[in-house]
C-alpha cells in the first residue's frame, strides 16, 4: 500500500496521465482497507451493544443519552487532527518527505494540549449532562460514569486519531485499518471481562468459571478506552518510526508549531471544529427531544443508530481514501486528477451504501433481535430505521464528498452546508413531527434532512470552487 502510494505521488509529479480504469483501481485499492476496517469496527460495535443490551434497556439508554456528547468531543479531536494531516497529504503529493515529517512532529504537542483542554471540560460537564438532558433519574449514575471514563482517555484518543490520520494522508491506509480491526477485537475481549461479573459459563457438558469485574455500563467504556490505548501506542510507533513519508527521521525540525503550519491547521480545522460542535449540539438537542418519549424510545434510537452504522461506515472508509487522493493531487497541482478522484469516490460510496442500505432494510428485524431482548425496542427500532434507510444513497454523497473536499482544504463551506441542513431542516422537522408521531417523526425528519444534505454536497462538488485551493508544496 505504501509502495503504491509513493508510485502514485511520483506519477502525479511527473504529470503522467491515468486511464479511467487505473483511477478506478486506485480508488478501490485505497478504499478497501478502510471499508474492511469500518465493517469490522461495526461488527464489534454490534457485539458491544448486545453485551450492554443484555443488561437491560436502561443500560442501553444511559449510553445513548450521552452518545451525542461523546460524538461532539470526538468530532473536535478529529478536526484538530485533520488540520495537520491534510497538510501532510499536500506534502506527500509534492513528494516532500521533510515537510510531511515536520508537520507531523509539530502536530503532536499542539494536539495533546488541545485534548487536555477538552478532557477537563468534559469531566466537569459529565456530572450535569444527564440531568440537563431531561432523562429519568435512574439513568443519571451510569450515564455520568460512562462519559467521565470517556473523557479521561481523551488525550489517548487524540494521539490515536492523529497518528491514524497522518498515516492515511501519507497514503498508508493498510496500517490504520489493521490496527482498527485489532482495536475492535480487543474491545470485545476487554468488555467481556469488564462488563459482567464472575460467572460459570457452560460449554457443552463442561462448566467453565469466567472472572469478571461486573462494572456494567462503566465496563463497556473502560474496555473500549483500553483498546484505544493499546492501538494508539502501536499506531504512533508505525507513524513515527516505520512510515516512509512521515517518520521522524525524515526531518530534524523542532516540536513547536511554526506560524505557517498553525495558520493552515486553523484554516482547515476551525471550520471543521465549529461544524462538528454545531452538529453534535444538534444531536444533543435531538436527544433532548427524544428523552421525554421514554426509556424504550431512547434505547430504540440508540440501537437504530448502531444498526444503521454498518450501512454508512463503508462510506467513511471511502471518504478517507478520497481525502488522501484529492489531497495528494492538489499537492501535485493535478486538478484534473483531484476532480476525477473526487467524483469516482462519491459514485463508489453511493453504490456501496445503496447496497448496504437495501440489505439492512430487509434484515433489520433480525439485527435488532440480536442487539436487544426487549420486543418493544426491537419493533420500534426496526420501524424507524427503515425510514432513514431510504436516504442512504444521498447520505453517502454527503459523506464521501466531505472527505474529497477536505483533501482540498475546503472545510468552511461544507461546514456551513451541514449546519444549514441539520439545524434548519432536521431539528425543525423533528420537533414538529415528534409531537404527533413520537420517535417515528424524528427519524422521518432525519431521512428528509440527509437527502437534502446529499443534494447540497453534490452541487458543491459540481461547482468546483474547491479546486482553487493552494496546496502546492515545494519539493
């Protein structure tokens, strides 16, 4: 994968032409590791959700209650990482190893400082959030413990996200994908021993004693956080010492962020951070709309999001490949390739997510039966999910187009489009429809909004103003 990336960068710099077949093959090869990693991640999330679901609807609801808040913090970490990693994509496209390695070095201290600030804010808010969201008091304790544990590991999550982004933008999609798969496997193992108490397990005619911490909801987050810790160490090692493009040995610059690097990181990352904050705040408002509908509705909403994720996560894998390909093409001043890679990636994403959405539409009742023993939650979750699955092709367009535009450093306008769509369409419709239709109304509003968002991003991609980005780096 790395060798292919280096050869690709060299061909770009030499102004060589690519046939449609070659470009399609490149998109597929760079996308496949990301897709497989995302699918393995979702499979483990399903198992994870089933483990928590076995504790009852209240346990699942307590996690669902703070999920949008953890997404907010995760989005901020991702914005910080992208501010630096997109610069690495441009440097890689220009064949400048010194610049790529230097940006990576400078990003570490800045990212850690940012993550500790987010950690402190999250820990302070974790005790107040469940009450502020209007949830039943029985959910407060578990929801607070889950979020506090998430926050304690935020610096680790930042390092993991930063090193993964750096590897991907330098053209190495394989290493982050392998480590993500490992992280998911470790998550299941850790959760198995941390969620449940010590117990006897029947294997055929044998009784096997299994130790367990019995931490319940807290154990679910602790297991996930420990798996992130293991993979963050491995991922940072791969980026800092094994990567041909970004390893520390390629540059002897210092660790303090230089003005030009910080300015570019802010121009890319701040719009993403503001977008992520506003979108996650919208999710929190959405949770506030759902919370009064009851524990079953909260649990069904949470499980429906988990079930749907297997449909859209492949889109994020293709979107990551689009960021790398468009970023390197911009760095090499190949607007023709940036345009082609952007559209090929979007078409691929729409095709894959249409297929996964159709499959989920048919099989979602069985998926919910696996995730939760509650028949009420199963029925409600499957019903509302089917509304949203109709919007999957256009949802794919927005996901992959966002990745392509990010590779060009175009984050401000996409952020505005997301905000207008989420706050102007989804929340407004959700508030009105939930009053008469309950959770069904919330998910119908989501389907309408995602369709509108996809159309907006296709228009943005078509107008091509994003191709005017100055991403060239001296060799």
